[in-house]
């Protein structure tokens, strides 16, 4: 599963493109290879989709195309760098108190997409910590549309404008996004005061030095006038009662996220304050697993499954606990039951494939992991397991190619080039896999120059 955070939450990089070939536009970026980590988890991403879909749809966007992903950063921030992904720092999610507050953030970021702010600022980059990843994410929008020339142009434009601020929105853009977000929330049945409550978190930070401000404040300028305007718009549109479905998924998202990112003792002390019994048991399971108390962890997750027996993600959680405690056969069986309930979820397939591989069922694992890759090629832990499965079945050329692609996704173009060169010598010249290896090799050579 790649690098693991707090036992078994998958950790990935921010490279978010429509194909490995598009990713390899990195060769055009002679920039530092700093990247942001993503927290990939099937349960949390499903929860985010339930919360975000109504406001994304109200913004005129397709929830199936616009993903909401969690950044492994404890600071408070949210941002967009392309037309198909909204990024939320886990620190911001942990700070919010309701689904409406989170929907306010998502609606605001969706407004930046719908109002064309991303397109107008495509050549406006600067954040040295994330510059390479952000440049590639911009290229994603064009690559996804099949416009390879445009994608290449975006990447080149990134290199030429790396000293200008991309993430910084103007006050006019912020005002426009606020007004649009409030309309989206009202249309989606989400209470607009959620946005106002979120903005109040940052109230007064304009008086702080830049170094002490939250990243959200630096990229989304907030003033008293802006707050008054939002308060006026919320009063005009009115408030709405809390949406029970959204609140449940917010509790589940935040409950699982805090169980991973806070100390287990913190989670266990607060279990009685959790109103949803299944979420309470899920949080307890994570805390006990992190404390290496497998018996209590399994008992807790079984309680959650008993409450929601058709939920695939709770079974995935149990499978991961079993896998991490080296109970491979039981892990594979449990992951199989999760996949039966959501057969096309790429992260569930990835976990199932790894469990199969660990239990020695290599051929079945290969089939499952290939299906996962077709659904979402950006899962680096899946690519590692897939390379292992190829190697164990004697497909050394495919193993080398998949390893090269995994290194490319991680921004390790030098290592990617080594494996890509090996793959081109093993794969049939002119075949699809051979061409993928060529893409990686060319990109690594450009970086080297």
C-alpha cells in the first residue's frame, strides 16, 4: 500500500493527472521536486463525495469529474489548481464543526472553478514548496480533455512563470466566489451560514504577520468588508436546517480522520461524545489498532459492521486491521466481502489485491490490481503491489514498467528512467506498454538535462 500513515492509511503524492503520460510533462519542469502528500482512504473519499456532490452539482459541475481530496497537512487551507480537483488540508477538516461549514469551503472552491478563476490565473505560480506538483495538476485539465498540445503548453508556461503567485486569489475573485458559493449552498439545500461560520475562524488574522497567518488567509484574503458582505448575503438567503445525511458523513469523515491524526488516547477519551454508534465503534477500532490492541480493535470494528452490515468501507477497515496484524487469509476474505459490495472502487480493489498478494494468491491478486489500475492509476501503493505481482508471474517487462510509473508519480524521475529503460528492452517494441515506458524514459531524460 505504499507509505503508511498511522498504521494503514495510504499516503500518496499530489501528482493528479489523467494518465502516466500526462504526468511525464514533469520533464518540462526544471523545478524542485517538492510535493504534497495526500491521504487516500476509500471510506473518507466516499464520505467527502456524499458531502460535496450537492454543492458541486449546484455549481454546474459534474461530481463524477470533480474530486475532493485530503492533503496531509495539519494547517488550515483549501485550494484548487485545476478544474477537476478540490484539495482540503486535513487540519481544516479537523477544525470545522459541521457538514455545512465543510460544504461552504467546497462551494467556495467550486466557485473558483465555475467562475473561471483557474483559467485566468494559469500562468500565475510561485509557491516553491509545491510548484512542481501544482504545475502538473494544471496540465491535468488539458490532458484529461485529450489536448496534449495544450497540456504541454501549460507545463511550459509553468516553468516560465514560477516566480509569480498562483494560489493567491484577488479580493474581487474572493467576493465573487463567496456570492456564488452562497447561491450554490442554498440551491443544494445546505445552510449558507456554514460559509460564514468557516470564515469567522480566520477573522482577525489580517492583523497578524504573514508568517503567523494560516495558509488559507494568505491565499484567500479576508477583510471586515468581505465578512460583512457574506453576512449580508446569508441573511438575505436565509438559513436552512441541518441535512441529516450530510451531517452523518461529516461525523464519519472527521471521526476517522481525527482517529488517525490525533493520539489514540485523545480519541478514546472522546468516544462517549460521538452521537453515531457505528462511527463511535469505527473510531475506537482505529485507536485500539494504533495501540496494537488487535483483539479490542476487531471487536470494535465488528460492532460497527453489525450496525451497517452492507457498508463496504467498514469491512475494508477490518481487512486492513487483519492485514496489518499478518492475518493474511482472513484479511483477503474480508477485503473480498468489501469489494463484493462496491466492485468498482479502486481503493477497495487496491487493498484486496494487496491482501491476496500477501496470502499467496498471486494470479487473482494480479487480476484485481490490474482492475484497480484501470480505475485509478494514481495509487502508488497499488502500483508497487502490481509490480510485485507481475514479477512473481514472470512478467519482468511489465514489472519494470509499473515500477517506473510508480517512481514517476512520486516525482523520482531519475529512478523512473532507470526502470523505464529496462522495460523498453523487455517489452515488445511498439506495443502499448512499450510506449508507456518510452514516455517515462523521455521525461526522465528531459529532467536530467
